[in-house]
C-alpha cells in the first residue's frame, strides 16, 4: 500500500495540505517552484522533503484545480 504523502489536519498549519510528517505546505512548494527555485534547491533547503513528496504536491495541486470551477479574471482598465 502506498503511503499518503499529502495530508490535511486542522491541528497542523490550520488544516492546509502539507507533506506528511512535516509542516511544509503544498502552497510553499508551489510558491518556491513558481519563484524559479529548482527541485534540487528545495530539497537542499528542506532535507525532510523527497522528490516523491514534491511530485505528490504538484499532483495534489493539479487535481485540486481540476475539481474547481475557474472563472476568468477581467483585466483592469487603467
């Protein structure tokens, strides 16, 4: 049985999805990747993370977005 890598517990990080056994949120992993950090840099900064955990965070985010209805944002007129 594959262990669950992304968990949510109201007692940990206010219930945000985190990497199991850590307080590292999926949100933090996504923010770091979006800021241009490489997977290697993230792994170096957070030794408890694994490549598998980062992949699980990306998969979780993709599945969460797939389940949501996304509304286009109108561009502001200036």
